C-alpha cells in the first residue's frame, strides 16, 4: 500500500533588497534603505497584507492627522453637507488663535457649508474649522464631540488611540499608533465624500456671511504637479506637523493596479546637527521611496493553482483502490516579492491518516497550508479526486477490527470478567455457608438424640 506523500520544501533566505521578518503572525519585509520615521505601517489594500511596519503599536502624537477622525464623525452625523452650515463662534476663535495652529482664513462669525468647512479642515488643515465642525456636530460642546471621536475609534477596533481635541494640537492625551491610524485612514477612505475631498489639491470656499471666497490649498505637496515632492500615484490623505510629533503623513498611492496605504509618524524635521532635513519635508521624500520600493519589488503571485494534486492518502474498505489523490479546490494568490523563489514556500497538508470508503469525488477532507519564513500565508481546501465504492466484506471486517480495538469493547470485557469473578466468589461464599449450616444441623440432631437416650 502506498504511503502518504506530499510536497515539502526548505525555506530559503531572501537576499538583496528584501529581508523577511516575522511580525504579528504574518511575513513582512524590510526595505534596503534607512527609514527614519519612528513608526510606520504600510499595507497593500488589494490583498490586505502589511508588507512593512516599524514600531506599529508605539504610542505617538498624530498632530493634524487627528482631523481625519474629526471628518469621519462629521460625515457620519451630518445629513446635508451643502444645506447645513456652521460659523466661527467667539469661544472657538479664542481656543485656536495664538496657538500657532494652521488656519483656513476664517474670522469671527464667518459662516460656510459643512462641506466647505470639511475642505478647509482636510486640505488647509484649518484648526478653527475643525473646532467649528466639533461645535456643530457636538451640539455646542467640543468635549462631547471629542467623546464621539473616541467612541468611533473604539468601534473601529483602535486599541492604542485616544483623542483630546478635534484639531490635533499637542496634548499628552491626544495620541495614536501607526496601526490604529491605518485603521482610521482606511475607514475614512471608504466614505465617498471623504475620498473626494482629500484627493483634491485646491478648493474655493464661499463664505455665506460676507462676499468672500477662501482658496484652500492641500498641505500634501505630493499632490501638486508644480511641487518638488510631486508623485503622480499619490492620492490624499492628510499631513500633520508639531514639534512634539515630528512630521506625520497618512497617504495612499496607486500604480499598475496596486494600491498601498502608508502611515508615517515621527519623521524628523531636522538633522542630528539641528539643520533642516534634506529634503526639507522629509516625510514626502520617505513616502515616495517606500511607495517606489513596494511598486518595484512586489506583485501578486500564485502560490498554488486550483486542481494541483500534491499528495495521496490511504483508502480503507474498498477493493477499488487503496489510495486516493487529493487536489487543491481553488487557486491561492498573494502579494510576494518578485524575486522570491516559489520553492521557498512550504506546503504542509492537514489531512486525516486515511479515508474510509465510500468516498464521493469533490469532498473536502482537509486543507493545504502554505508557510513562508515560518509563518502561514494562506490555506486552500483539499478535495477527493474520484468516487470510491465500499466493500461490504471489508467494511464488516473493518468494523470488527475497530470494535476489537475500541475502548468500550475493552471496558466491556474487563467489566464482564470482573462481574463473572464477583459472581463466582459469591457462589463459593454461599456454598461454604451452606456446608457449614449442614454440619451444624447434623451436630444438633445428634446431640438431641443422645439426650433422650
């Protein structure tokens, strides 16, 4: 009878630009250049794979990336973005002016549609506009709006995030992680109005209380064809800068059918000697390098085709055959380095030791696990490749063999032996008592007879 055989290979060490490292249950990769951001999270949105991360769960100050959540809460709580309006109240003006926050050019009592205020908040990173949205959606309470922001973060599954304000100015209680900011950003981009806004470089805002138009420009220079930082594949999302946070960036790039989300937190603004980084806005430079690295080095590749017969398994209780070939029920593709030798993938079956006839073709009997660099990258079902009929004689003898070797049969035999043994001992005991009783009766009769004589 043939023994089970399956395809196994030895994991090879990747070289050159791609060095795989294990993190959080999946295989990630390290670029061949220094990444200076303190925390990074880079995810392929087509496959859901994280290809690079650095300190993804370290607590960081997000600066104006905070406004991404401000926009989410606003968009989910305002029904008519064009028909509903808000204005800059005195207490909001007092909260923002003098703080050094970037502004959208709004002055006391300036009013605009919620849509235009969102444009100013997300493009120009206008702090006063973030407060206007918080006041409007929070029913006159910025604190209540911040509570809504934190509730939404918890709802999205963010475990390392807490917001203290809607604009992102420094507060030790306003923090996040690169992983959480990726969750927030990806969710935000699923809202059509948000995606439309952050993909815009410039937008005119019409003030409703006076005859004035404010031209709001995006702080993301990667969107501007006239900028030295321009990178055509980039789309949105938001920048942020504070002395306490460094430069921060949440952005998406799409090229040749691949889409990546990138979070950079804590990118240095200055060199070690205190001089300005070269280029001056290093976050844009670093983002471009990481995107190019991803686009140039990764592609979706097929790890296993549908219908591949990779192993055989024993079959019991059939004269038709004593083994069965198993095949993959579907194709498995995943994002992998272009120079990865596919033989470095381990194919590990998870199947029973044998199958019992009758067997129907196409029945799933296990799974094939694919492992790269010690981590599972995927699984596909394994199915039978033919119909196999059962032999009644072999089935009977198989049943008998199973019964003989079954635990309950062994238990029943032992129990029966013990029961018979106890019964035998009881009979012996009763027989001894009967004999002793007979001897005692004979003695008493003899004594009574002697007495009368």
